[in-house]
C-alpha cells in the first residue's frame, strides 16, 4: 500500500526532553510538510522540504528542527525550547506544487507531562 | 493576504437531511481552494478542490462545492447526510506563486449527525 506513516501514534514526554516524530512516505513525493494542530484551530505549518537535503521554516518553526537526508523520510524533533509542545502533529507529502494535492499521515499526538 | 473564514464552528443535522458548511475566502489572486475532512484522531483526507476550471466541483462521498467569485465563497454541500459524515471539515486556500504549495487552513467546522 502506498501512503504516509507516522510513528508513534501517541507520545508522552517529560518537560526538558527532546523527542523525535517519524514521518515516512512511499509515494515517491518530492515535497514533505510538518503541521501542528491545536484544538479549535486549523493546521499551522512548522517546516517544509521541497527536495532532499533542503528544508525551510514555516510559520511556527521556533523550538522545532527537521532533517531530510532521504526522499522518503522527514523526521521532526520537538526540542525543549518549544514552550507548549502538547499538540497533534501531522505530516504531509506532495508530488509537485501549485494545485497538487497534499496527502496526510495519520498524525502523532504528543503530550508533555 | 490570503485567508479563509469558516462561518460555523459546529453544524448539527439529522441523518438524511442536507448538509451546508460555509466558507468565505480572501485572496488577491485567483485562488485554489480545497475542502479536507478529518475524522477523530486521524489525518486529513481531501474531499475536493477548485483550481479555476468548473465552478461546481464534485468530490468524494457525495460532497460538492461551488466557487462563487462575486460572493468570495466556497460552501460545501451534500444532499443527504450519513452518520459516517460526522467529522471535522476544513476549508483551505493555497497561496499562489510561492514556488511551493503553502496551504492556509480555516479553523474547522465540526459536523454532528444525529439519527
């Protein structure tokens, strides 16, 4: 099956710890995205990558970091600098640009204890 | 700046009755508009998209939306609601000419369907 996988589904973190969320796609898409979703709000863009070894900050990149060493993988690290990391995190990928469709993974729910 | 406003945070309907989810957009350019659906604790799934072709766009699961430039609206409709339609719906605009696709999301409308 082609698609996007995110792991883990649920993640608990103590304050002061860094955690890494996994995103893998086998759709052979060039572009990948990370979004954050909070209750009652739409999705907000954290980081995006249009090609391997290149990525750009989105609207709310502070306290997050990413890497894009392989086309199929785009992991997101939530660092201890992120002041309010509890949220639902969604990864997406897309083949082209413009009016193409972004395909979303099932998400990871991060809770800081 | 491009933005979307979803006029209702919650909509309640009975099974078998019509669904109307309202969305207004603001855009300096001819926009690309999308409707996505999200079931609880799941990712988003594309329902339909408008890309300057036909103004009436048909999507999956019987949904459709009409692009009305004069009203800057892109409302989502379905003739007859099903229990499985209960979910969160997002109206989304794509920013143009940025070299990559940047999506701007509305705040969502939760659709409740009662038996």
